[in-house]
C-alpha cells in the first residue's frame, strides 16, 4: 500500500517526524518533489539528524528514492550521505534517472535573481540553492537529468547546448563575471565523475518501473512531500511559492506511480498547531504589533528557525481557511498535529476560523494572493491548557492530553473532515502520541 505525507500549511510542519514514526512500516520512502531547500529534522534516541535532501527514512534503514519530480544537487547528496555514514548509519538512497540535476550555474543565477527582486514585492524569499532555475530549465527542455550523467557523450552535448546560454545571461543581462560555474570543460569533468560514482554505487533507478515492481511484490511505499500546500506552485500563494507540487498529486507525477495507486492509499496532512512561515507575502493570522512578544515566545519555544537557512520564522495563529483548502486539494484521510506542547501555558489561544473579505465571511482561501492579503482573520478563542510532563503524556496516550487541548484537536479534525492519526508533543519520535498507524488501515 501507499501512504503520502503532505504539509498542510507553509512548510515546517514537522513532516520528518511522522515519516520517521511510520517509516518503520514502509519498505521504501520516496521524495517526490523539491530539492535541498527542504530542511527536515529527525530526532532518534536523542540524536538529531538535519537533512535537506536525503529522505527522512534513511535514519530508519529504509530504501530512499529521490523521484523524477525532485531536483538533485549531487554535492549536497554526497555530503549528507557521507555525514550519515560517519555517524554509523548505512543509508541506501537511489536517484531517479529522470530527476533533474542542480548545476553550479543554477545556484549562481538563483542568487542574482533573488538579489534583483529583494526590493520588490515579488521577492519569494528562496533559499538561493538553485531550485527555481533548475525547474525553469526542466520546463524549458534544456535541463540535465541524472541519467545524462551516466553517458559522457550525452552529458557533453547537453552542456554545450545550455552553458553558453547561461553564461550569456549572467554576463550580458546581469553583468557579472563568470567562472568555472559556466565553464563547459570544468563542468563536464566534475559531473562525469559524479555519474561514475552513481554507477559504481548503483545509485540510479528507473523510478516508475522500480516502484511499480516493488508494489507488485507487496512492498509498502511512503511518499514524503517537502514544503507545504500553500506554497505549491499551482495551489499556493503565488508568487510566494516553491517551484514544484508538494500536494498529494505530486506524489504520482513525481514518482511514476499512477494516481489511482496513490489515491487508493492514505494521504496524511501534517498540521502545526499554530502557523509559521519563512519568507515574504501576506499572512492574515500573523502575530504582529502588540502580539510581537507572544510571537517571540512561541518562536523561541518552538525552535522556529529555518532548518536550511536559519532564518527566524514568522508566527501566527492557526489558519483554518488554509487547512480547509489543503484538505480539499489533497484529500486527507487523516491528519497529524505537531507542536501542541508549544501552546501550553499561554494566556490566550486563538484560531483564524474564517476570513472577512470586504464584509463577506470566507471559509477558504481566495484564489489570488492579492485578495488573500486583503483578508482579515475572524478569530475564535479556545480555553488554554497548562504545561504538563509531555514525556509522560506521550507514554500514557491520547487521554493524558489536557482536556482543553483535546477540544482544540477535535475542532481541527472536524473542520478538515479527517481524523487525528497522531499528535506531536515534542521533537523526538517517542514524543508523539499515535492514535492510528496509516499502514494498518
């Protein structure tokens, strides 16, 4: 069977913890989109593993696949694999031959373009890791794929076609001096060696065939999305979005497994009990002004700093129209709510139940980001709950969660129309209260 893990908000929902929790019942964990802009932290036995490209299941000795919907920086991939091996793990990670490769010139151009936008309302706050330019080349049919690195003649041909274009763009449009990042010969030598390492370690697969055969043999597949629904390129707050589809539909297009297969499995939406965001753009429930001290408190308590960038995240109350939108787009069969413990001990707890847009109450997000920015939150207050020993709560189970917090969870579940499968009350896998294992459904 398949289980798809999807971020229901703006990323940073704690997806890695749930992939880690349920990944023990998966045979293969598949990343289906994004690249090394997708910071995820897995805590195992007090050991913290910060990953940006390697699928979270690698910590659980599962086969990890970077699907064709991913963009792969081989330098990052090898660095992460080597670091995990130095810590005593033996990760088995395969790269889809149809996955596109992030080249050094992509990173250079990404930084230039973001700098050019920095004083503009179109600044998307990217990580500068070349993700967007690589997807642009994919759509423009001038990208270089993992399979191309295995054939030196094809690699040379691809580089000789695309690099002069990138060099001209950098020099003539952006007016910068170019170096080895735009040198065909230097790139050819480095990426030919990367292709040789791919081959020597048997790291590439025809992902659709490989996954289809494993499914036919009865394997359990977990699809791991990066980022979140509201920064999906099609369904998010465009243009403040990522360059791929973190939504559940991306699990099919980004892996080669058919939509009827993914659709017959479980789709679990990961929800942070409040809202956080790295980057620019509107945020109707953001805590600002008189609430900035509260935002600072939640940020520090929740460790709300980007895994990849280290940037402080913006903080807001839970945005229910955003979650209703995510539930519709993804078709959640269940949800997991993380960081419930962070809200403990507050003097007030609120939720953005709806929006007020020009006097009209909206229960879901408008289609355009400009109209979303015009929305005012309609706030609903909840009873607060005290600090407790969350380790004991995790040991004792759901009924040990304070009653007011369970009311909060019931509200979220009712509004999105999906049951709560798990509740995160701390960063470690053992600090998750599990109600349902989706692989058992």
